[in-house]
C-alpha cells in the first residue's frame, strides 16, 4: 500500500507541474495568436518556449498515464479477493438471467409453433371442405341429381361461410404470430445483451486473474532465485562449477519487461556463508 501511495504522490506532483505548464502554454498561445503583441526579434524565442513546454506537457501526460495504469493495477491486485468475488456474483447473475430468458424463449417458441400449425391446418380444412362441396355439386348437376344438387349447394354455402370465418380467425392468428415473433426477437436481443455483459465481466475477471498470477509468478521466481543462489554458493564451496545454471533465463511478468539470469544467481550466491547453506 505504501508503494501505491508513493505512486499517487508522484502523480499529484506531476499533475501540478502539468497544470503549471499548461497555464504557461496558454500565455504563449495567446501571444502567438497575436504576433503583433510580441516584441520585435523575440518571435523565434516565443515559439521555442512554447514548443519546449508543449514537449514537457506531453512527456508528463505520458508519465501520468503510466502511473495511473500502475496504480489501478496494484490497487486491483491488493483488492483482488473482493473484486473477484464481485465478478463471480455478477457473472452468476447474468448467467441466471440468460437461463431464465432461454426458458421464456422456449415457451414463446413452442406457442408460436402451435399457433402456426393450427392456423395452417384450419385454413387447409376449410378450403378442402369448400372444394369437396363444389365437387359434390358439380357431380350432382352432371348426374341430374336434383336432391343431391340442393344438398351440395347448401354444403357449398356452409363451407363458404366457414371459410370466411376461418379466414377471419386466420387473420387474428397472423397478428398473434407477428406479435410472438416480435417477442422472440426482443427476447433474443435480451439474451445477446446478457451474454455480452457476462463476457465483459468475465474479461475483467480474467485480466485481474492475469495480474495476480503475474505477481505470483514473480514471487515464485524470486523464491527460485534464492534457492539457486544457495545452490551456487554450495557448489562454489565444494569447487563445483554450476554449469547447468549458466543458461538461466526467467522472464519477469507484469509492469517490468526484464528477466533474471545467471548474474542474479551469482549476485545472490555471494551473500551466503557456510552456515546459511547448511541451514536447509
């Protein structure tokens, strides 16, 4: 935490410096915007002063941005248990929402399929009844069956009325189908949003895990180097060259982009005396 506070103090110092430089920049910008206000022969000097402060501002802005990243990273690592618990809870909530939405989608989809099938079947039956009545009427006329003709004509009229009723019912069913399709589209949108939010939080959690594991890696590397230093010291004491360790290269993770090699082992080895090596 002390390291974090030092970084914050440094950031505050640099921020104050940037604010001072920007105030000076504004002064020079105003002067450069009105060249006639600059004393003759000092135009070049004013431009140089402006450029110098602008470079300093840009450099300080970059350093402040680097400090911000380090502060955020270290604070996240320091609070990683609380943060990770929050991420897990949030991911579980979004996953539960997605599950509930999928159940709703299944219910709506099932009802939509039933209405579509019913509408299709009702219309097909009504049309078939009208066709059969018309065929019966034609056959009665062809065979001179007066009674059959009357019966078929009545059936045809009944079938026509029924078809009209079914058509109106089909119109209402189509409205319900459109509404259910719209509802499905809305549910799909909500499912996609839940998946996206889950993915965002998962990504944050993975970045946090990465940062924590980087620090664990560095800690493990330091422990390895300490053991390696003792090993080198022991071999030196018994006149054995640590040839196998000469090619050591352990990359550091996180904020720095360096690595530990044989020189680090050698530096550590000289710290150990016989008593240190024997204290296993």
